[in-house]
C-alpha cells in the first residue's frame, strides 16, 4: 500500500557526521557488497569490467568545497555521503501506482517490494535526494533498506546488528539508531551537535540527520574575525631593527 | 529530465485521443442527433485507437510490463494509478455509445452517455497532468501552468483531429473557429509557462541540498562516480538546453500561426468547393500533432530535477 502509515513512533535512521567523514567510500563499498548478496540483492552492473560500468549503488559519497563568506579565509572540503533518508512524509511512496514502494509502520523504514514493482521509475522522480536507482538488469527500482536484513537478524551477534555502512566506517562518522526516541544515543548526538535536515523546504521530513563540520583550528568554519597585524617594538635594538628591515623586504 | 520517446508518445497521443472523445461526447450531450452512425463510429474509433496506442507505448517505459495490471491498485494516493483507472473506465461509455450508434438508441441515453464520455476524458487528462504536477522535486512540473497546459493541448490536438475526421466523413466536427481560439490560448499559456520556469527563483540550491550554506558558497569538486549512473542519465539530460530557444519557437509556430492560417484559409474557402478545407484540415492535424510532440519533448528535456544540485552544483536556472 502506498498510503503513508500514521506517524511512526520508532524512526530508525542514520546520523552522518560531516566533521569526521574522510571521503574514503568504505561505506558505499560495504553497502554494495552486503546488498549484492543480501535479501534485496543482487545489485548487478552493466558492463562491470568495461570502459563505462553502470550499476546500482544505495550510497554515494560526494565531495564539496566551500568558499567561506570571509575573504581570504581558507576553503573547506567536506565529504558528503548520500543515501535514502527514510523520510517521514516522502512522495516516493505515495506516487507509486503498484504498492511496491512502502513505508513500514513499525519502524519507518522505506522499502521497495521487488515482486510488485513494475519499473515505472516514478518514485525515483519523486525523490529529491537521488536515493533510488533503477536497475536495468532487474527491471525494478532499488534503494537503501537500512540493512533491514542485518538489523533484525538474530543469527548475528548483537553488536553486528547494524547497517553495513555503519560497521564499515573507519572514522565512525556514521551512527545508527532510533531517532524517534529522544533518549537514544543518536537523538542526543543530534541535539548536542545541531544535526540538521537536507532540503527541509521539500517537506519530506527526513529521518536521517547530518552533523555539521565543527569550527576548524585554521579558522575555517568559524565566525569571521578581523585579521590583525602583529605589533612588535624593535626600537630598543639596532640589530633587531636591521633584521626586521631585511626580513620585511 | 530525459525525454523518453515512449512517454512523450503516450502523453501526446492519449491527449489527442481524449481531446477528440471529449469534444465528441460533449457534442452528443448537447445534440444527440449530431452524428450519423458511421461518422460517429469513426470519431469514437480514432479516439480509441489514439488512446490505446498511447497506453501501449507507455508500457514500453516499464521494466516489468507484464505486471502493469498492478498499477490499478493504488488510486488512493497515486496519480499514475488514477490515470490508469480513469483511462480504462473511459472505455465503458465508449463501448456503450458505439452500441447505441450501431443499434439506435433514444436521445436521452445518448445525451447521458455523451456527457459521461466527456467527463471521463477530462478526468483522465487531469490525472495525466497530476502525475507531473505532484512531483515537488521537479519545479518545472510542480506549478500551476501544467494542468491547464495538458488540458488545452489535449483539446487543441483533439479539435484538429475532429475537424479532419469531420471533413472526410461529412459528420460532426470541431469548427475551424474553435481551433483558432484554442491555438491562440495554447500559445499564450505556453508563453507564460516558459516565462515562469525561466524566471522562478528556486527554493532549493546546492546550499540547502547539502545544508552547508551557513559556511559559504558550496561547489562540487568530486562526484561519487567517474562514469554515468542512473541519476545523471535519467535526470541530468543536457542536450535540449542548447537548442531550447529554437525548439520553443518551432513549437509555437506549429501550434499557433501555422494552425491559425490553415483554419482561416478553410473558413475563407468553404463553399462551393470541398477539397481546400479538407486539405487544410489534413495539414492542421499533422502540424498540430507535430507541434505537440515538440512541446512535450521540451516539457521533459527542459525540466530540471533538484537531485542534480548534488552533482556539479549546477544552479537550477543556469541554462
Ligand atoms: S530519501 Fe528519497 S527514497 Fe528515501 S524516503 Fe526520502 S524521498 Fe523516499
Ligand atoms: S518504479 Fe516500482 S516502486 Fe517505483 S513507483 Fe514504479 S512501481 Fe512503484
């Protein structure tokens, strides 16, 4: 059914820390690897060893450069993983004509039922975040499942019941948890660090949150401060005065 | 957005078909004796062929066409599903009218069925437009010009074909004067639509997409992949932007001046000769349909999807 469920109390999702992501793409590779063999796989590629491979990935890592507002301040580089945000009110679900695209009432995870999807691609048009990719080989739409086949998997140790991307991240820039529970570790992290929504103007209410980069020691990502010239008094020593003159040339 | 031929063919042909059926249904509702048996059946038949051709073409766009029947199930939330339901439902009055024309029926029945057909035709086109207007991620479609555009283009296409069929069968038809009015209205609407999509300030920017605008101006330095992916292929279509101006002028020329001149010529040379009007009607149907194809191609090709903000940092309105 593609009607949205009533607001879910449990909101499973990810919190991504842009301050420490180093852009290594480990999460994206781990995602592809797990989901190729997981319950929602395979994720076949066209022309995998050719000049122009093309295939579905649920997670993509962009890199941006930010030109600071303040003139002359150093530019900031931010690595930016992008995947399904498991939105609370997403049109990707409601536009689906078949009922293949749905949001789970129990935990808010947004999924595609592979057996119902007719591959009309409309849901991918409705997603502003580019989280859905169509598989030419399978003729259906594919997307991040929040590793629903890991997080409830009782054959795994408790500690492994997390999405593959979260497990793989070498800098721990990715956190998984219940964002509907104000006392959960992820909710606290969001509150503490000012976690925010992507494109809030779309009104999709993403569950996943992004943590902004912290102010840097070199001054980028900080409030602009006027540059000051250091004042030194050389008048007492002729030698120092001479060195200053030479060095200032 | 990538202009898929199957989808363009679907929206243009089913639009023309429903425009034709709408006008025919309306004519019957007002005057049940408007059309003879054969003339009426030809109008219905051509409308049905256009609609069926459009629907078949649309299934070519699907990855799993054998499951297309599932698309009738989600009419409570999905405009695409509603479109499917409405278009299949519209075959009911079509078949009934065909039966009545064939066997003869009383005026009231024909009137009612005509009104029903017109209503279903209009509803189907409204649903088609709804598929596009409901997509917030594509500002060029999510605006108030799109629904009237679909309705008007369907009427214009339908009227041009109705005129042609009427000329050749001698039955009821859309009058050339109506076509002149529709052509003018279409051009005016398209002009305002294009002005709107060119000028509207986008709500989303690379800064809101990444949430990094608070630090300064954001620029993409590295995409996640070196080759194309589904998103850049489907939503990063660039080709049209180069020839956009020229193609817009071609669409306007075909839908406006060409059609108007042909209709006026037909009005001038009506009696006593029959063939000049028939030739004008033939040319008008072809040119209007061609104009609609160009217009629809642009409707897709010039629509930008906000996801492209994540790539390359293209502002929504850098053409
Ligand atoms: S990110 Fe896209 S695919 Fe995921 S729930 Fe939101 S709109 Fe749907
Ligand atoms: S591509 Fe599949 S999941 Fe997406 S809208 Fe179409 S039928 Fe639904």
